[in-house]
């Protein structure tokens, strides 16, 4: 059976300017949030990724009018119908679970299949369900259909403590609580920039939230919410990926549309490695022609710590460091499938319990590898650009879920990339 493959010819130094798109992790929550509005919503800066298509399909299933013009998504939920979300589109991304909070908030009832997305080890939605239950929802799970049904006769405010500062649970509870009766307090809330972006949209729609970006979010429920317009923040993970690419194979690369404060943890580690860069307003200029990199230790943490979504691409860069680096992931302890793929390309990486050790420097060579998940795919793109010869990356749909036109952006910088069909 044939599948699409990205082929990268390594060894071409990159130069030029790249502009970062809207944040994928904000976009996939902002789009489901529009179901709370009673009139049209326009979202600007929407990245061209497959997750947007899947979410748009789900909105259309709910009888919303959806139109995309350039990077603007126009959604009219005026004639929305609350039907069960059980189609294949739910399987395509984990963020489909944000319809749980949105539809529960608006209709006090929702039925939806278990969400899909990348497998990164156990990723339970217990904290989401705990929050919904505290707000007054009864929850049933149909094992045969693998669907959750949430119903609430009265959705009321509650004090909710998250055992883990989960981004998904924080956003989902926010979506459910903005139209609940009374006050909801979320303690140990996550503080990621994407959460603030979603809160900004909800506020423009008429919600009343305080404390977003801190450990405690306070929400006073409102009776209805209206349409608005909103521009998405830049994607800090895409920006981080291009920073890593520029450090690995760049000569002089200017990365535009960046909020550098969102990347403090990565920039600190790049500095420690020996990467040369300069922050210029909302851009970062990277000089990547210096490879006397030092080994570093990296531990992922909730924001503002080092992002789990960047540990995989950074691992590839660490193959250039002179010595032994260690990467520990405290968020997804099984997120190391990229290591076996990198070893196929000549890396010397040992995987431990929730961590990996990168022994360098090693030269990478092109071969056929598999993108087992979205950020593994990004790590392999970095590797392909660094490697001698041709690297073929299969399962590219994972990459397309989170990176807006990555082929085109890299080609504009001087990379040699093509797509074609290969046999499994």
C-alpha cells in the first residue's frame, strides 16, 4: 500500500527569512470555543494544518457555516445543532475533546467519541471529567461505541483543583464554566500562552475570567456569549523548531513573528549549547555556522519550563554536541520513539526510564524513517536536513497536523525537499 513520504536531501545550508504561523495548540482550542457564541466569529492567523480541517469538519457536522479565506476562518454558529460527534474526524486529533467543554457549556449535554491524535503514552482525560463532574455533569461511557455522554440538569460553579497543571483540562473546564451558574475557581491551573489566548477570545465573546496565566483562574458565569474577531498568537513550538533547524544547518536565518518571552526556556538551553542568536523585536536572528556545541541537560516542565513539544527536535540538535547530553521528559515519559529512528540514521542515543542520553557528536546519514508522532516528525525533519544523503520520512500526516507548509518554508530557505508516494 502506497503512502506519502517527505524526502530531504541533507547538507544544504539554509539562509533567509521565515515567518511563523499562528499557534497550533491555541488554534485547536479556539475553533471548538466558537460553539459557545450565538453569532459569527472570525479568527485570524489560522495555520494551514490538517487539524484545522478536521475541526472545521466537526463544526459543519454541528450545522455551523465555516468558510476559510486565506488565514482567516469565519464560523457562523447561529444555526448550530447539538448532535453526537462520532465521525472519523474526531479520531484525527486529540483536541476534538474541546467540544466536550464547549457543547456542555452551551447545551448542558454532549456525546462524543474518545479523541484521537498522537500516541505519547497514557494520556487520560480524567482531570477533564473530574472538572465537568464538579460543575454538575453526569458522565457515562459506552464501551461498545467508545463514546462519552455528559449531561447536566444544572451547570453550576465549583471549586476545582487540578492534580496536574494540565493545559487540556484547564481549557476544557474554562469552556464549560463560562456559561455555568455562579463562580468557578480552577486551582493549579496551567499557565501556557495558548490558555491566555483562548481566554482572550472568550472574554471578547462576553465571558468573565480573571487570573488567567496564574495558578488560579476565576470564572463568573454569563447567560450568553456573542460573536467577535480574534487574532491567534504566534506558534512558539514552530518558532522553536525553526530555531533548532537554524542552529543545526543555518548560516544566517531570520525567524519572524515570534514572542521571544514564550521561548525563554529553549533560548536558555540554546545559549548553553553555544548557539549564537540575537532577539530583534518580534524576530530572532540565528547564526548557525558554529558547531562547537557543549552537551546540556534538559528537563521538560509545564510552562514556563522547557516545552515537551520541543524536546524531540532538540534531541536531534544534541547529536552535534561534544559529549553526553541528557533529556528528561516529565510530561510524557514515553515520548522517546524518535530516538530509535535517529539511531537508524547514525545517532548514538540510549533510552532510559523517562529520559534519553545523547552521545555526540555523531554524523547522521539518510535512510527511511517513520514519523511516529507529530514532534517525532519534526525531529526527523531536522535530522534529514543535517544528514548526508537522502532521508525519507513516512507517516507525514503527523507532521502536516502541526506545521503550516513546512516544505515550502524550508525550500524558501534553501532546503531540498520533495514529496512522493512510497510502498509500505
